[in-house]
């Protein structure tokens, strides 16, 4: 597949899927603004992936600041062709340990931070008649996963928002992709205490996601085994669905 993007912004680029995607597109010749809080990890990524990676220190939990900085970046670089809102956090939110600070942080990153990242360049993309917005949601957006209520809800919001924006930009040259991974090896999933069926290696997931982006898929959910389970579970009566998911995980 031909890679036609010139400038890309990818958040959450210090580790996991974001780091992998940043390296993948940089090695394909795209100028990648790799965004994350950990500057040392961004510098290490640049040393590994080459000069097409440009470290862009950013804390997406600070939504207003994120919006302004990404909007200015779009001006400074001559126009972002691809923006991937990948930064996300996920923690168990079991009711016996439910803390507002943890819940709020997930919402700040996964909802307001992601949307601020994508809203920032959108008006300019519409004016230019080109651009591609990508949001990394999750298969957890399909069903309320036990002990992960906040994470599931935050990713469901992002998926719904992307779907609405996709309808709004139809015919103006801007593409919108919603990506829904299952379980992927990462710093985040390493903290999980539950089972993770059909766990994918990071490099495998990155390759699948990059190709879905190049195809400009509207939505891309993977792996197919987890996608099928999520689809079946979403159609179950709530009590049966909860029991099935609890047993599976």
C-alpha cells in the first residue's frame, strides 16, 4: 500500500501501540510528531526509528492545553494529514476499590484528551479538503466489561463520537477511522489481573492497525475471535452477558 501522508501526530507514543505506530509510519517516510509525557522515551524512539520522528511532549489529560498545542502544530507543520488519538489509560475499577481520582483520570485521558486531540486540526482539515482522524477505541466499548466500567464507557464514548464526526465530514475529503483492539501486550495490559483471551503481540497489532489506517477503514475491530465474542455478548440479555464475561475473564 502507498503511504501518502506527509505529517502525522500520534499520541501515547512512548510505549505500546502508539510507539509502534509512530515507528511504523516514520520508517514509511512520514514525518511523525510523537506525543507523550515521557520525553526520555520519545528521545529513545527517535534514536531507534530515525529523524522522521519528532518528539512532541504532551499530556493529553490537560485537554485545553492539548487542543491549543495540536491546533498550533497543524499551522506550524503546514498541515497534519493524519492524527491518531491513541493515548489511553485503563485500570480496574472494582467497586470495593473505586476511587474518584482514578475514574476522573481515565475520563480526562480517554475522553476529553482524545477528543481535544482530534478536534484541534479538524476545521483546518475540512478547509483543506483532506485529512485523516483516527481514534483508538477498544472492543471493550462494545460491552460493559466486569471491573472495567469506566474504561468500557470511555472507549464507547470515543467510538460514538468518531461515528458522529464521520457522518458530519462525509463528502469533504476528511476520513475518520475508529479502531477497536482486543487484548494487546503493553504496559497497560501488564497490570491486568484478569484473563486476557487471544492476547496479541504488540508488533502484530501495530501492523494490523497501520494497514487499516492506510485502507482508511471506517472501523477496524480485531482479532476476529474477540470481535466475534464481543458481538455475541452484546446481543445477550444483561444478566447472561455479565455471567459469560465474568467467566471468560
